[in-house]
C-alpha cells in the first residue's frame, strides 16, 4: 500500500463530503434534535433534564448512523456507476490504496460529525458527553466500514442499504434476542427452540454488540469506566478489520 496515494484519495473523499453539505446537515440535526428534546422534556412530569438528555442522545444516535450509512453507500456507488473508479485505478493507484483512502476519509468525517452532534450533551454533562461522543464515533466507524464493504460487494443502493440496516438493527438487538431465545417462556426441550437458540448465539458471536455502545444511560448514571471504553475500542478495531478484509477481497476479484 502506498500511503501517499491513500492520503490523496482521502482528500478527494473529504472534498466530496464538503460538497454534500454534511456540516450544514449536522447543524440542522442538532437544532431539530434540541427542539424535539425540549418538547419531550416539556411533557415529562418529573426529571425533565434527564428526559431532555436521553431523548436527544437516542435520536441523534439513530440519525447519525442513518446519515453516515446513506452518505457512504451513495458516494461509493455513484463513483462506481460514473466509472470514476476506473479513472482512478488507471493511474498508479492500487485498489488497496483507493479502499483505504476512502475509508480514512469517511472515518475522519465520522469523528467530526460525532463531535458536532455531541456538543449540546458536552455543554450540559462534560464528562458523560465526551464518553458518549467517543463511543458514537466508534459505533459510526463500524457503520461506515460496513457501508463501504456492502456497497462494494452488492453494488445496488436499495439492497446495500437494506442489508446494512439489518446488520445495524440486529447488532443493536442481538443481546435481547439471545435472552428471549433462552427465556423462561421458551420450551428448550423442543428441537426447533434449541436450533433457534443456537442460531441466535452464533449471530451474537459474529455480530458486534452495538447494544453496549453509546448508551444514553451514561448521561444519567455517570460515564463508563476506562475499561469499558477500551473494550469498545478493541471491538471496533476487530470488526472494522474484518469488514475491511471483506471489502478488499471483493474489490480485488471484480473487474471494472
């Protein structure tokens, strides 16, 4: 891999992100999120400040994942459909250089995007807000790595977004599904129940446990420990590496 080529691709990715007006969209999200959080707090009977923080954090987490997934998927597929990638690869730029450069560009955008969305939380709860911001950035890094890999592999916007949404929602809810599959209301003497429980456990091992990331409860109960944040960082590194491997494998086997 040539670091200079990857950095050049990263700069072009940043230029494209600037043209999409992502930062103005982030400002609009902040304003709308604050307005909705204020409304939610106004109808709460008690603990209005906690309701305001939790509602804003929960809504911004989901919105940020959707925005970054859509941005990455549409950007990559447009570059493929317009044959821009053919022009880039005709230069002395390898496929690995292009892939890593695009990913680095999206990761830096994710960090800035997370910081912007977290400003209202940091202003009200500095320590908890910074931990939430750090975790959101880690979660979005997994999202953009998955979006890049799925866009390269599937090459269809609707299919890629659908698969990515399923991946994200299943990763968010896999812990609850694992508990339900072995709960007291499930008859584990039945082969079908044991099969479903085994499949859910397998998915729990394969998917990232996004339920542990970016918890709104941190803003109320206190910031997570350093060990928890380190575990989330390690999980992000592992799953991002796996998704990069999947994307590079499919990128190298395809003809443009």
